[in-house]
């Protein structure tokens, strides 16, 4: 029987997304955790993965637009851990609606930081991106694989492509500085091309597989002169969980 005093209360902002939902499943394998997911459920609560989670007595779902500060009143103040995964992602989104990427991601970051000031949270994970320092490799010829301590670089501040990275740089600075001032631990994770089931086909690996299945002829090879690092979802989830626990 689980001792309620030893149960950790976990909050996952953006917990119905690709990484967030898989992380929720992973955490709930351990009965010493309760999980609260706060999300706008843009994929819908009828998503089979979400529906299956609802049956677990250790999970709580909160439908919330995190771009609005007042929605944070729906959250409790005494979570032990918070995974901040909520954001608009994807190159297609950045190119097609850059202003929305800036508005949504910045609003969620600032609202979360202001909410954290009045909580008892002990540890926060902020999900960032390898794109923050990808420009450093291109412009200054740093070696690959690249140390995370290299300078962060935006090669063209006006290009829509970099709106996502700009918001993630804001988040890194914000969470690290707020954690120092308001006394909570913070770890930044820069994900590198996480892939796996439920991510959709508008991404490199599933798109590549789909083109194989569709027998594309001639088969096009893109980015032959580039270097990429890919991480399968189960590895990303395990690494994220261990980063929180360490």
C-alpha cells in the first residue's frame, strides 16, 4: 500500500502533446506519483491515448488555455514537480504563422513564470530546443557533436524560421533567472528531433518512412550535407524523467 506522504504531485503543462502524454504514461507506471495535465487539448480529449489515461485514478486533466494568465488559477500551489512542455512547435508553424508562434510561446512562458512566484514548487523542467545553438555551428564552424555551452546564435533575426528558437531562448533565460530569485530548482532540456508514434507525419522520420511506403521515384535525398541527431520518444521520456529526479 502506497504511503500518501511519499506521493509526489507532478504537473505537466502541455501534457497532452507528443512528449507530454508519453511522459505521463511513464510517470504513472510508478504508484508514488499523481499527475495533473494542463493542456488546451488541441488534439481532442477523444484521442485514444488521452481517453486511456483518464481511467487512471492518479491523473487529473485540466482543460486550459495557458496563454491566458487567469487560467493558472485552476492549478494548485503545492506541486512537487513541474514539466513545462507547452508550446507551438514545428518548422511549418514557424514559417506559416510566425506571429502566433511568438505570441503563444511567449505568453505561456511569462504566465508560467509569474505563477511560479507564488507556488511551493521545488523543481521545474523547461523544454527547449537544439535550434538555440544550431546557428552557432553554421556560422562559426563549431565541431559536431556540439557542446551545449557554446554561444547561442540567431543568424537572421527577421526570418520566420527562427521565431521558435527566439521564444525558447527567452524561456531558458526566464526560467533560470526566476529559479534563482524565487528559490526553485530548474533544469533546461534541449531536445534534438524527438520522433515516434503519435507525432504525425509532418516530421523528418515519419515523412521519410511514408515516402518509402509510397514508393517515391526517384527517391529524393534532402539535407545530404547536413548533420542531425534523432532521439526516439521512449529515450527522450526516460531522459526527461531522470533529469527531473536528479
